[in-house]
């Protein structure tokens, strides 16, 4: 197959392609109020990870879609990352995936057919690992490569994990290390070594299947996954949904080892600046928190980890479950608290 750098064919990559939070909020202001549907358990109200529709007393359908442009050059790895990221939204609602549909936009006159086939094969391999079929999809000829999935899942209506039900005193557990967007930017600049690339791929292709297990735990009050708005942006969604504040400890955050020096050099996607500008006064950093750590907290994660708000008495059990499923970096990173929906970041 002809060697081609996928990231050279697109203006952005991964979840760093997402529209900035402030701009997206402005775009959605004019959306008409949705008619009440009593069986729609989760809609657009709190910017949750997926829609949830009750089918009966025992089952609710979880539906989501996610797609983006390449974050890596290898076609198979790009397909794997995009599929893992899309399915994560099902797990973030506490659901179990059942089926996927492919979303495919490819520059068919620029990108070799074998590369397109490898992208699709990478996505299919992740779906197979999740135990679901790619049952169809839709494709277009587009100027930039785009790939993702519509993902469907099931969850018991009483076990849906919304991003809006955190409680004051809950402990925040983060399942994967941060720094994915920084590694992706370094790769695009030719500044990422083989070990850094391995860290990037290992993290972004790890399915967040632990979410299905957390659904059965009453002590897990809220759940989301950390993607394009960074840890700060997605934690703010938890805060706003619950009407609570939060505290994060910068020194406790898990970070991919290869990302630390790169962040200190100022390497990272443009989404970092857009995210920080969108958060404004809703994030208050202690003076001792250095700029590079602030950037990591705003770094656009692609296929990032689950963020859980957990009752204090259940934290050890939840951490043990994360670790048992291979999330070695999972740790406590902060706490929810009464007050305005603001994040205080301590040293």
C-alpha cells in the first residue's frame, strides 16, 4: 500500500475537531424546545453522552453517534480509535452495546482504496472485541477523511448513569490518563517517539466496558467520558447538571508519561486554547498550578476515560473494579461539593 499520512489530509484530528464549547452553546441557543416525550429518559438537556429511550420496564435503548478526522496516520489504528471512542458513549450511560452503523466520508480520489479498507477493518475489529456487529452505515465522498459510528446499546431504565446526578461529597474517579491530544499533536509534528505512540494507541483503543459494570452500582451517582472538551469541560457538565461545584487536585491527575515533557514544551492541539477560553471564570486555578498542567486538564481527549462521581463509601470498590478490568491508571482526582457550578483546581 502506498504510504500516506492521514493527518496531512485533514485540518484537525480526533475529538480535537469538536466545536468549542462556547461556540456550540451559541449554535444551540435557537433550537426549539422539544416536545415532551415521557419515554425519552435522556435527551439534550444536560449535554449527556447519549440519548436514552425507554422501551419497556426492563429495557431502554441507548443511542449515540460520534465521528472525526484522523488523529493518527495509520489507517487501521485510526479506525480502531474512532470506533472505540464512539462505543464509549454507550458505556458512559451504563449501557451494553448491541450494534453499530458505520459513518464514512473519504476522499476517494486521493486516498488509496486499501487505506480506506484498513480504516473500516480497524473499526470492525473493535466492534468485534465489544461483541457487536457493524450492521450497516452510510458513506460519502468528502474532501477530508471522516470515520465513526452510530452506536446502539441497552440498559435497564433504573440503571441509567446520567451526567447530572452527582451528589455533594461524591468522590471523582478518572479511569484513563490524560494527554491524548498532546501526543496526537506531537505525532503530527514528527515529535513523538515509538514509546509515546504506543501509549497513545494503548489508551485510545481500550474499551470503557467497565461502564456496563458500574451501571449496577447504586453508589455510582453520575458518569461521563472525557473527550473533546477535556477533563475540565466534561466535569463542568457534571457540575452544571447537578448544580454543584467541584475540586480537582492537579497533582493527583493521571497523565500519560510521554505527554508531560511535551506539555511543558507547549505542544498540544488548538482545542486546548479554545476550551480554556470557553470555561472562563467557571474554572479557578490555584496560583501554584503551572500552565502545562492547566493545558493538560483542557486537552482534547480522544477516546478518553470514564469520569465517575462516587459515594465515598464505594470508592475502594469502584477503584478495584477499574483496576481489575485493566485500567491501571484509575485514581481519585477530586470531589463534588455544594456551591455554584465552578471547578476549583488545587495544587
